[in-house]
C-alpha cells in the first residue's frame, strides 16, 4: 500500500539501508544425511528477503537452515521492506521473498510479475491463507456489541479517543512501511477516526498488551495468521465486502475511494526471474516450499519468546522432517 502517500518514499529510503543489513552463513556440504539423493546448490549466494514481521522471519529462517544443511547452499538473509523488495528482485539484487500479501500488492504484481518484462516470477503458494483487517479485543464487544461492524462504529468513534486524538477515535495502524488501505477506508466510510502509526509489529503488540492489561478500548490494524490473535482474543470488525471498485482503487497511489474490506490473501512466494538459471536447485526447493499457519506460528512464537531465529527454526526442523523433506529437489543425473 501507499500509506497516506508517504509509504513509497519511506520504503525507498529503507531499502538503501536494508540491503546492507545482511547476515550470511555458509555450509560447505549437506550435513544431515541428504547425501547424493538431494540436488545441491551452486556456489553463488542465495539472497532471501526478511520482511518486518515475525512470520516472514520464520519463513526465511527455516528455508535458509534447510538449504544450508541439506543442499550445501550459501544463504544470505536480507532485511528489506515489502515494497522495495520487488524492485530488488527485478534488478537481481535479491533472489526471493517467501510471503507476498496479494491484497496490498496488486500493483506490484501487475508491474513486476504479470508484465513479462517485469523481472519477477510467481514462486507458487506458501500454503497459508492470510487476512488483514480491523480488530478489537473481545472485551470491547462485551460492552458494545454494535462495534462488531463498521456501521456500529459510526457516530461512536470517540469511544476509542485518546489524549492525542482529541474528539476523534484512534485507529492504531502498524509499521508505516506495511501495506494498508486504512486511511482510505476511514475517509471513504466517513468515520471520525485518526490513523496513528504503531511504529512496528512490536510497537503494535506493545500497545495491544498495554490496552488489554488495562481493559482499555482499542481499534487496530492486524492480520492472521498471528499467535497474538489467540493470546489476546481479538475479534475482527466487519467492513463492507471487497468489490471490483476496491480492486481498482488498490492500483492507485493513494487508494482513493477504497471503501471495503481487504481481499482474501492466498499468500505466495516471488522470485527473481534470474533465479531458475542462476541456481536450479534453489529455485526448485523454494518452489516446493509450503507449510501451514500452525507451522509458521510455532516458529514465530518461539522467536517472540526469545529464541534466536536459528534456534526457533531448528526446533521446528527437528520436529517436522516429513514436512521439509518434501521440499528437497532430487539430484539429477
């Protein structure tokens, strides 16, 4: 998304620093018994995107660890925002991203994937159905069941007011670089809400924890799959159904007129168009990679609870050999 007309500019600045924030690890050969039955990577590093939410960390950490241990790959994990990663893949500066949310990347798909000269290819489904929406803690609905839909919010927005928002209700966004249409939804539906950045996934979670502990009102942007939905018993607010009008608005810089819910998100992977030639084994492995929301959440919550990315990934790998072994491409004669 193009957050209030500024997210693109912010993202372009961030990519310059993000591409230098790289950690790499090399395995000279497969070390976990794959032997000659599994295709091996070439000598060039495989550069995977790590976007700014813990689920993306989980995807990349597990993929990198299996590739290193089983396929002898050199893998570099690159911290980068979700919008500039498309340009980076098109230029060959990045090889793959493992979690694209189509509801907020319709324009990127049109420009980079659907256009044969765009330099990016669809890498196949991740295996997870995602959902972005507006959420409140369940205790809010205990006192105000009408807030279960946007119509019930209208005229009562001051319930969510804070000292910083005055007579407007606060709408808590997340990282300004994330994809979202919330300001356009607020404007189009005529809601007296002020969009306030959560700052990051961690910032949103901290605000949620504070409100939940104090039983305070909160209306926020959030998404599933996410372990916090269960811990904090969040309930989605019903917005108008997604329409072709909103699909068209999503392709414009400010999403003007977007007045409905987010589209369903069948999460997918995207690769540089050069990856298949650069490293057929890595391309095959990443194409095969699919897992469930429960798989991702188990790694994500371990990271949130203090495990390193590598530790959390290894815990899942040790417990799920049947799952990841299906991703391994066979060696060719």
